[in-house]
């Protein structure tokens, strides 16, 4: 969340910058400032009352010793009245603090100055691209038909077991999944990331810490009996490792990576764009997470984007990187780059990674801080990205590499699959 002091000191700037995300912040920012004023005034009165209370309490014993019983009794009555008043002030403070937290959770992160203007995905900016788009025969098949032809993925069986969006991988389809997971994990280790194996469910504090809760879009699966949430990405448990933690500056940046299954309700998704592997409720992904100091976080973001680029290049896939415009960014991000690969049979670009800098937005919620060499403690910056998400990578690999003799496996994956052709 945004820091209250930053909001109160930079009201006009906050409203102006949030307008780039097409969020009208005027009313809620005024509510935040008004509520914070009530909180601060109550605190000031309470502090003064407590000092007075302490002085009066000490005077009662002295008055009794001097035989001034009436004055002592009056002081006792004044102390009792002040205590009642303090309870009211404490209640006002508690209510205002709770309201402040609720209001701050409704305010998105400020977009970086590097975020382009725009409302929709069509206005995202192509940063760079690479790879060669293959020319397929006119009878080339989309991945869901290839999966059926070669008995790689059974979408109908997934519907029987769980429902739409939960495919069953079989034989070489399952081996291809495992090969990609191992390939990505080996690469992140070589790039200096510490591998983490996190839980697949998190508590509400963890969901709140990284900004998934409150769940404004109803995308998380909730286990109501235990009040636990299935993770939408490994970002949530991995970043929460550093909740309520003070790191040392010399240990930054922290670099973690994790494989996990991911679970998303994807409410309201339908049509041709969600067919096959294009949009699932359960999928596999390797996530990279960095915790950094503010002055270095954008260098970290660049390194993460460059790293993900090496992965799509090794897989011999046509790719492009998009700088997301204000209207297409997530609630919590300050700057995001999306990676897309070209799916030749569908003749469309598919998102396979999103790499973001959240600046201090998550860290403020997490209370993730670091101690500088000057012993000063301040908020970290958090970053994460997919390296990579599997479903659409598999879709593009199957479609782009289909030949009359089968589906060719990229050279880099052959040691992991144990076969060259499906």
C-alpha cells in the first residue's frame, strides 16, 4: 500500500499519477487525509491526557499526606473522568486506524513515470522482439488437436475429474511438462536464484501482504473451513517469507525462485481465446522473486527482463516484450513488462510471463524492510516475474514445431525429455 505520509505530503501528485491507471483518486485521497487527521488529533489529545493523568495521580498521594482530603478527592474524580475520556479517544483512534487501512487497500500502486499512457492492451508498447515466426502448412493443427492426435493432453478427462480448465497430461505430454519444469529450475539456479519449495496454500495475512487480498476480482480459490487460499502464483508464499523481516543492506538483492502449481478461478473467461491451454484454472509456473533496495530495484527489473528473454530464445520461440500501459497494469504494479510468444497455428500472440516492479507497495503491507549501513531502517522494493508459465509455452511449442513426421522438440529440451520427436 502507499504510505500515508507520502499521500498527505504529495496529494496532487498521487491523484495525477493514479489517473494514468484510469483511477479517480480524488475522493478516496481526501477521505484518507481526513481520517488520518482525526487519528493524529486523537493521538495528540490522548498523549496530553496521559501526561496530565500521570501528574494528577502523583499529586493525590501528596495531597492526602498534607491532609487536603477534599482536593485529593477532586483530583480522584478528575482522574476518573480523564480515564473515561481516554477510552473514547482510544476507540476513535482504533476506528480511524482500521478505516485508514481499509481505504489504503482500495488505492492502487502508483505507476512509474516510465509507464505509457493507454487504456487497453492494444495500447501497450512493443519494446523489442525476436525469433522467426514459422510458416506452417495450411492444414496445421492448433495445439488442442495436436494434443488429441498424439495423446498428450486429455481435456475431456480433466472435465470429468475436476471441470473445465484442469487438463490431464499423459505420456510424452507429461514428460514434456516435467522437462520444462526441470529446464527452467536449472536455469534459475545457474542465474543465481535460490530455489524455494513453498506451500500451495496461504493464510489471509499472506494474501494481504502481497496484495491478492482483499480479492477484488474473486480470482482466488478459498478453503473456507480453514480460511486458507490456494495460491495464484508462487509469488505469494515466497514474498511472504520476508513479511515482518528486517534484512541487512549487504544481503540485498535477495533472489529466490520457486516452482509451483497455480490456481486461478478466471471468472468470466470464455470463448475461443480460452480454448485448450490458453487459459486454465490450474497450471504450472516457475516464479522469480527479488527483494531489493529502492535505488537498485529498476536495475534488478532490467536484469529480470533480460533473463526471461534468454529463456524464450533458448526454446527457439518467436517472442516480443510489451511495456504495459497504465490501463492494462495490475493493481499492485509500478511497472510491468509482458512476454508473449507467437502461436503459429492460432496465429496469435500468447502471454507467457509478466515481470514487474512493485516498488514499496507490497513491502509496506508486508513490513518488509532493510537496515542500511547508516543503521536507518526503510522499506524494501519487491519484484517478481514468471520464468516461465508452462501452458502457453507448451501450446506454442506444439504448434510451431509440428511437421509431417511429428512434433520436433527444441534442442535445449532434448536432454530433459529423452526424445527428439513426438
